[in-house]
C-alpha cells in the first residue's frame, strides 16, 4: 500500500508529465506552422514520450493501491519567438522536471518507501538523458546562429533523431 505523502507526490509528478506533454505538443504545432517539419516531428514524438511517462506513473500509483488523479491543465503557449527559444524553454522545463523528480525521490526516502524509490530511479536516469539532449540541441543551435542553410540541415537532422525513454 502506498502512503498518502507518496501518493500525493506521484500525483504531482503525473501532472508534471502531463504538462510536459502538452507543452511539447504546443511547440510541435508551432514548428509545424513555421515549415520546420523535422523539429515538429521530433517534438511530436517527445510529447508522446512524456505522455507515456505520465501513464507509467498512473499505472504505478493505481497498482500500489493509490488513486492516480488525472489533472486539469492550463493552456500551453501557442507562439514562440524562434527555434532557439523553443529549445531554451524545453531545456529550462526539463531542469524543472528534474527538480520535481528529485522532490519525489526525497519524499520516498523520508517515507522509507524503497519500492517507489526504486521505481523513480528510471525517471532520474531519464532526466539525465533529457537534459543532455536539450543541452546538445542548444549547442548546435548556437553554432548555427542565424544561418538559414544551417537551420535547414538542423531541421532535417532533428526529424531523424529518436527521443529517449519510451515506455
């Protein structure tokens, strides 16, 4: 049986993952309208991945005797200034997600819930990959600068990249 503090922490994380999915979906839609098919494809996949992260949490909470709460979400932004700003926002968002996952892990240790602590280690590892991926993309965008040819090649490359942590 899952304790109330852990159930609450996991339900907050369910909301975080749902917000992430919606945020990346909004980014993907924006990129779609900017002619950035590779960026949009990458972000649509990333949105789906975040939804899978949410579902994994929902199943875990329910299987442990808790009750997963499906959150109501605020509308994500519809417009972004540039591809660079999209990935800067994505990187900052992933850093916040890392902090929130660390809060869940801290609650697990406080509650001595080592089963959930073990379950959350997948999310800890996933966040290392997420932040590294976002940092790498930002580095590439910094190299490109305002070069439209570079942006074209970046868009093509990003469309072929796989996201991490499915399931």
